[in-house]
C-alpha cells in the first residue's frame, strides 16, 4: 500500500508527475517562424506570419504548438495573438500537456487565467498520468492556481492513473505545510470528496494522520 512506500519512492512519483519538457536551449536555437516569435513574445511577427498563411498550430519535434511555447516562456500577449489567429487552445503536446496545465505547474496564475479566457478547457485530461491541471497544482501546493481552477469549474474528483484525486495528491505528495494546507482547504470548501480512497483503500485523512500532518487532519471531514 502507498503508506508503506518509502519517502524516496513518493518523491520519485512527485517528480514524475511534474515531468513536463519545456523547449531546450538547443530547440530554442533552432526555432524559426511562429515558434520563435512565440518564445520571444513578438506579437507583430506572429500577426505578420499568420497573415501570410502560417499555420498557428504548427508543431515542433516534441509536438509543441506555438501556444505551448508561449506558455513555457510566459508570453501572455503572444498567447493572446495566437488565439486571435485561430490557434487550438486545447491542443496537447507529445507528453499530453496543454497551456493551462503548463501554467498551473509554473504557478503562473495570470497566464493560466488568460488561457481559460481564450478557450482552454480547465478540465482537460492531461499529462502521461491522465490527470488534470488541478491535480498538478494541488500536489505542488500552488493554492492560488487551485482556487482559480476551482472557480473555472475544473473537476474536483478526477482520478488519475495513479489512483489519486487532487485532494489525495495534496496530502500524499505534499509536505503538510501552509501551501498544501491551503490547497486542501480550498478543495474541501469546494466540495471535493474526501471519501475517495487510493488503490489501497486509504483515505486522504488516513494518509494525513500517518504522515503526521495535524493541520491537514483538522481540515478534513471526519477528523473528529
């Protein structure tokens, strides 16, 4: 069962769940056209290239569209220009990440909010773990992102292919500190189901107790 896993195994899972691959320096050096303009945030060039017939959803060698590249570079106005040019805001790159999840992992609330406003569905199933942006943000303790995703209607109780919800990840992959406490509080307040167990039948409350997280225990229904 997961509570018997050594800490190193849990940390490995935590790192795996963050395994996005932003463009490398080599890839960026080779970029041209819309990918280069997106990375640089050059709105004028984006508009010029699209007006000349460039495909706003062109892919690089890792399946990233210019919108993904803009997200990794935190180029808000480039993302806006690409959306205006008809870019698919729900596109997934080769590791199944969308703009919203990229921004959620980066704790970039502003860019993530912009992506949602531009049509990126905050409830997409993303990542190699069949998760969501909310799950990724919760396990990282990005509580402002968690609150924004909840506000946008992200699914609270999605279960990824590790068998974990956002609430479970905030406990199992969190450190029990203030940031993860804030994530748990936001999820509980929004109505996340604390009775959904992991594959070993263990609840978030049981995990919080076994890990010695009294503040989180106090936040979870059923703590008594």
